[in-house]
């Protein structure tokens, strides 16, 4: 109880979330009292929460429109209201005047709400009457909507006496005189006026709630028809545009309705998603850190995937997926107003012009989910690093599944799809967005920080980054494999298998790329899985180099197993861990080098992998351009395990920092090639075809 100060935008009481126990008087600033359909503004002297029921959840939300303050009093019964007036005799006239003002605003808003409800009802009935003719115009077969025939118009509220409405309006007209002469005469007059107007707008509030319930029920009952009608109107609009301009211009209108109608989700889910997007779109500060904004973004994230999955399943057998749904799959697009007219046009053209990667390695999340559903690849690991078989076994052990269910789910497309959607898709989408606490999966113009055409990633651009990295670190995607054919005298030859990763484009405007997993299951010959935003707002080249550096580290750990940090078994990770762990005792490092390393380790929270990734970026971006950034020890380790390509080695061969390293490398490679060429000569002599792995390994060593 007592004085409470409010910042601009602060919620004093939240509808349905807080319980009524106090009543407040606004002593400074302005408050907004609102429900789903309307709002009124409260000025100094107004009662806050006077129509609420003590002990019940708040019906309305009370938000500060500017820096404000309220004085709080206990509120257990209606009888507490006169006590508040009597305890403030100096401002009793103001309280009475503001009660009159509030009653007038309530009357005005109630009449507006009724007109809007009546307009909604009449609009639906009018559309339903025109529906058959409009279907004929666009060449569709009319459907039946019996629920529309059963609609009843809204009631204005017989409990609101007509005299009370005219009485309040008369008080408003004489407000200045009453405030100056009448209300100050006696405090009981002020109390009586507060309670009289309270009785009036309390009745109005109850009737307003009934209207709100009517409109919610109307929206739910007519959701299917309204979605169908909006799609038809959009088609008619397109036809008219074509007739006027002679151009086949397709306008994206009511995209969310098209998507929801296509997905076939229940009316409950469709209405929920529409309400969430409407609320999100109406809030200019929708990425605020307030609990309300966080909850809304989280709820949108949940409903988004509830809509995505059924839409995806339907599209698998539909050769004519609407362009709005394609944009939804590709970009998370749901609403043309949320995206903005210009962005909507760009997204439309991108979706229309999209062509898949001929090699099938750079994929939209939609295309990736098709591979999962069709059993072409195994589902990705979940957040606990469990692959699909491991997850099912774990569920069986924990008692959530029995053996029959495990057997049924193992190769069940829908089960695999759900696992992938809730793991790689949902988590990868959030991860690549970059700002986890602000993540929302729908396309929003507020997130567009870079021209879309510049931020857009497709398979052509991804392949360019592959070429760029291989021109520096030619063995970046290679992993060790073994070839054996005793019949021709080859017992065992190790060769480098170059396997480009899967690059999965997540439908968001984000700033990160991430390695999801370096191999599939335990098969080292399988492609890695990487995720990146389809619209990358950061320096994409650096983003990709860091990603490839992360792959280098994780692939080495996988190949080395438990020995990944054992320096007696030299590898990239073991040598780098040893270098970072004992840098203080390393005589090859200068004092400045050691100070820089100390700073770097602190910067990356002593995470050796992140230190390596930063050094790898410097190695690829600067060292390869003859611009030294690394110390001698880091340079030697990285060059040993991530050597430059042949052309680059020749280019920097006279650089004293690399001369010795390149000479050692050439000697080592010559020693590796010699036994292989001997095998080739032997096979040729015996007229035996050269095995492809052998030829590939020699070519690899000569790069």
C-alpha cells in the first residue's frame, strides 16, 4: 500500500495474470486501461481498478503511458470506494469529476464496441451471401458453412438503462461547472457522484465483457469461412490487377490466412496464431525484455511449429503449393504487414526463382525435412547429443516407450520428422538467429539489418565459400579412410576422403552459423551437418571461416577419440591444447605473445576451441594474404595440420615465416607419396587397373 511509481510502458496490473487486492488513485501521469478490443485513457484523479472484483483475476490490463504514480488502497469490497474518497477531502471534487469523465469514456467505448461487433456480424453475413458468386468468378466450387446460418447478431445490453447513458453525457457537458461549484459543496456529494457513476460504468463494463466474449466466439466460429473468403478476395484482387495493368502481378494478401487454411490446423490453433501475430505486430517494442514480450515471442515459437508440420505434410503430395506457403517454408514469412511491402515483394521473387542445389548438399530446412521424412538420411542429434536410435533406446530405458513402440517408430516417417522439427529445426533456428532471448521464428522487417539480396544465401554462394576455403585450407573437409584389396597386393592404404558437408539454410534473418554435428551417427564417411540463416546479417565470409574452423576442431576430436587431447598422439586438438595449457613455460613465445594469449584465454573463457577458431580465422584471412597475425607456435601447429593449398604455398614460399614450414611439409609429403607411386608402378607393370582411392590420394597429396 502507499505510493507506487511507474516507468513509461510499465504494467501495473496484467489481465488474467494478477489478482485484485487493491484499488489505486492516479496521482501523476496517464494510464491506459485495455482489453483485447478497446482501451480508454485515465488521467490524474482517476480510480484504477474500480470495476474489478476483489479476489478475482484482473479483467483489464493497466499500463503507464508515461512516467506515472498511483496511490494504493486495500480493496476487499465495494464499500472501500467511499472510504477512499472520504480519506482525501482535498481532492474529493477531482475524484468525482474524474469518475464522471471515466463513465463518459466507458459509454463512448461501449457504443463503439457494439458498432464494431455489429459490423463484424453484418460483414460475415454479407460475405456469405456473396460467397457463391465470388466462387464462380474465380472458378472455385462453393463449400457449405452451416455455422454461418446459425449466427445471431450482438445484443447492445438491455441492462444498461438509456437514462444512464444520457445522464453521463449531460454530466460531461457540464463538467467544468460541476467540478467548480457542485462537487466541492459537500464531501458526501462527491462520494455520491463517484458511486453513481461507478454503478453505471460497472454495468457497462459487464456488458462490454459480454460483447468481447461474443466477438471471440464469432471469430472462432467463422474462422474457416473467413480464411476461405480472404483467399478468394485476394484472387479476385489479383485478377483485377491483371485486367488493369495487363501484367501477371501476384499480390500477397492475407498470407497468414492462406497458410493456416492450407495447413488444415484446428480452429483453436489457427485463432491462437492469428491473435499472437496480431498482438506481436501491434507492439512497436516487440523485442523488449519485459516478461510479456518474452512470453509472446515464446508462444509464437511454439505455435509456429504446430502450423509448420501439418503444412509440410500436406505439401508432400501437393504439386501446386501456394506461393505464400513456399515463403513460409523458406523464410518464416507469415504476414505481409509484418514483413513490409518491399520485403514481401523481394521474398516473393526469391521464392518464385528458387532452384535446388543439383548436388543436394545445400538445402532449405524444408528440403532437409523431406530427406528425413523419406528415410534418405538419419535424424540429427538432439540437444543431449543423442542420435535417433540412442534417443529411442533411452526412451525405452526410462519407461516412456516399450519395445513394440520403439520398433514402430524407428522407420516411421512422422516420428522421425517430429524429432527433427523439435531438435535441429527448432533449436538450430534459434541458434542461428544469434539473439537467443529475442528469437521469434516469423519473418519481421525489424530484423532486416542488411539488404535482403546481399544477405541471401543459396547453393551458389555456399559453393563459392567452399571454393574460397579450399583455396587456402585444401583439406578442410577431408577425413581419413582406409582402402584394402589383398588380391592386388594392397593390404591397407590410408587416403583422404573429401566430403562436402550438408549446409542447411534456416528460415530466419540471423547472424550465426553453427556446426550441428560433424558426422552421422558413428560413420566417419558421412557428411557433416551445418546450419546457417538463409539471410545472414553479419560478415558472411568470416562467419563461414569460423564455421569451417569449428568443423576442423570437432572432426579431429571425433577421429582421435579419447586421445583428442593426448599430446603423445600428435593431432590438431592435442597439440593446440598442450600449447594453450602450458604457454607460460614455452620458450618459443615472447613476453608479448604470452600476454596476448592470457588476454585471449580470458576473452574466450578459457575455451580452447574458441581460441583456435579465432586463430584459424586469422590464419585463413590474414596469414594466407601474407599479413602475419599469429605467433610462431600457433602458426606451426595450424600449418602442420591445416596446410595451405599448393598455389598458395608457392606464392608465399619466400616468406621467411613460412619457408621452413613449407620445406618440412614438402619433405613429409614426398615421403608419403613415394610408397604410393611405387604401388602404382607395380600395378601398371602387372597391367592391373589403378584403384580410384589410390589415385585420389596421390592427387590429394600433390595439391
